[in-house]
C-alpha cells in the first residue's frame, strides 16, 4: 500500500479512456525518443531484412523487395516503459505473418536485431497472427530515423522497447536469449497490462 | 554492446526527504535518505511514484545525481511548466515528506573506471545530472587519473546546475551559453555544433568514451555530429529526454 503523497493531486486526462491506459502509464501527445546510442544513418541500398537462425536457409529482402510486399496500415496504442503511452498511432508496414509465411522452423523465440547492435527477444507466437509488423511509415509519412526509420519492428501489445528501431532482421531460436535492455534488468517479456517493466515484475 | 550481470527484483521503497536545494531558478535537488538503498552505479536512474488521496498514482524516472559513495541519494529535478510530477517535486515537496522510489534502473548509461577513458561528457541543460554521479564517483574512488572533459550547454550562467561544485570536481568544464551571457563572457556563445565538438573532443584516434545526455534534439545533433567526425558509434552512449519524458 503506497502512502499518500501530501499535496499531490495529479493531473488526470479526462479525455483518455482509462481502459486503454495500462497501470503506471500517462498519455502523451508527443512522441518522445529513447535510444541507447547515436541514430544510424545509412544509404537505403545498404538495407536488407533477414530471417535467419533456426531455418533451412536464411531469407532476405532488400528495401525495394520489402516495399513490394503487401502492406497493412494499422492504428494502435503504444506504451513505453518510461511511462508514456500514445493512443491511436497509425503505422504502415509489412506484417510479420507475410515475412514468416512459408518459413519452416522449430524455433519458439526470436531475437530482433538492428543497426547499431541493438537486440530484443520475443516469443515467436508474439510476432505471429497479426501482432507484429516491420513498419516503415508513421502517420502516412516515411518513418523518421530518430523514431527507427527506415524501418522498425512494431509489436504494440508489449512495451515499446520490444519494437526494435532500425530493425534489420530476426534470428529464430529454440532458446530464449535476453536482448539488450532485457540484459540490463528490464523484464524479459514486457506486458504493459501486467506492468512488467523490470525483472521480477 | 557489452552485457551486464542480471540484477535482482526491484521493489518500491520509501525514502525520506532530508533537504531540498535550489540549484537554479527552475531546478531543485532533493536529498533523500533511503534506509534500504541497495547501492547503484553512476549513471543509473530511479522511478519515483506519487499517490493522490483517491489512490491515483503517477510515476516518472529521474537520474541519480549522487555517487555510490555518497551518504544520501540525490535527485535533481527540472520543473517542467506543463509537467505533472516535476512541479510537485520542485514546489510542493518539503523536508520530512516521504517519496516512493524504485531502483536503481538501467545499466548501459553508466561509467566506471573499468570502462576506461578518456571520458567526454556532453550535457544539454539538466542532462548534466547523471554526470554529477559519474564525476563524484571518479573523485571518491580515486580514479581521477582518467582524463575527463565536460561540454555543457546551458541557456545562461544562472541556469548552470552544480556550478560551484563542478569547479571542485577536478574536471575540465567547457561551458557554452546559448541565450544569455555575462557581458565579459569569453566562452562559447552558441549551440553545440561540429566546430565546437571538434575543438573540445579528443580526436577519434584517441577513442574517447562519450556520454551524451540532454533533450532529444540536442542529443541527436551532438551524437550524430560526433559520428560524422569519425567517432565510433559503439563508444557513444546516449540518454535523451523529451518535454514529456520526465527526466
């Protein structure tokens, strides 16, 4: 039971539907940026997206090949472990169902990897069945580099550090290997509705 | 990127406000006594949780400004005009009040001697807060043979946080004042840019370890420019905060 903070009233946002704001989060209209290092800037013809690891053959897409795949536009709420949530954000990208289609694997986990060395781990089931995308547009515009452009993972049902910026591929794995923030004490799974911010939550 | 050991579970704990210190007209430090403080590494942060009478709660993250060797935990908070938590911490909080804390959190934006140097710290505004922890730790642990430079961008001299203390921490401080300067000011008088970083930073061949902390546009520019100058992105650690980022 938390003690009352004398003189604290808070500034609730009446317009935000409480059913859409997970515990400990507040709604913001801006789009804060949190990254552990410099924002990478590479020519787009460098770019590829690769699914590798526990697969017969790694599969890769160039930027043009990814853009030629069927895209989806989704409107979702996103939740950052640093406490902000942003409602009704609209993204366009390729569903991971499309990218994983036809890939035969016994893997149960994935590690997403990014330019700059960032990684994050997720159960494979959490990026299937319409739950995850490789997103390259935000609100109808190309995704800005500081927000993860040219493309980032979008897994809105988990805290946003799982939505790896500057994503370059997925490593399919039989075992679960903690990623970057997961190694630094953040929760391995990161469900915002269970407030799984840090290890042991 | 290197890996760290897995820490134990983080629980909420009560800390008592011992003292409040005005650092600048908009920034206040909170001296806290936390009987079960588990210790921390310089650069880590804590979550602070406030609870209203009707049970409503708000949480934000703040960098620890104290060194692990210090007797108390210190948070330094900038008042954000439209903030929900920072105006409470800077205006309402009194000595004797209790604050709920959870931490320490984060292990990447941390400096310890084993990580080496030379150490270049680049701060925008209240981005200097985690650097105080690193600089005090460097002195307390007698690691002051690691060369360190702090490039600190502030609106004015009055807005410089820890101004007197920085002079005692055996660190080379380069200030740039972006909005107002004393009449006789001889230092930089503009935003951090490529020329300034080239002048202040060790050259890339000396492989400085770089930490950049400040508002998002400041960090984007400073870190991006250092990469352009030839510094290894893997040796540049950043921490960004936005208007609503809360720290």
